[in-house]
């Protein structure tokens, strides 16, 4: 299992390096009324980081809405297995 994880990490790292090397040419990036010529990899990194942060915020938001079950609410039925 450990070798499989290592192989997966190395494979993903190699794929990331290939994406970086192949996407160095500048492209026009536009957002609302802003426009700039930036390397494609920078645009990829910014959108990925933004998606990651948005996912974290959504997870935190939904985690706060869950109400933990108080120990007094546990019953025998909670622990029974079918």
C-alpha cells in the first residue's frame, strides 16, 4: 500500500510538472472589465486555488450547521448492531 501511495504521488507530481512545462505561453485572461496577458499556468493555479478555498469555506459552513448529538441523547438503540 505504501508503494502504491508513493507511485501515485510521483505520478501526480510528474503530471503537474508536465502541465507547468507545456503551459508557459501567455494567454489573455479576462475577468469582468479587467484584461491581462498572463502565463496559462498562472491562470490555472489561480483558478485551482480559488476552487480549493471555496470548497474549504463550503465545508466549514456545512460543518457548523451540523448539531452534535449530546451524550444524554444516546440510547441503547444507537449502539445496537443489526
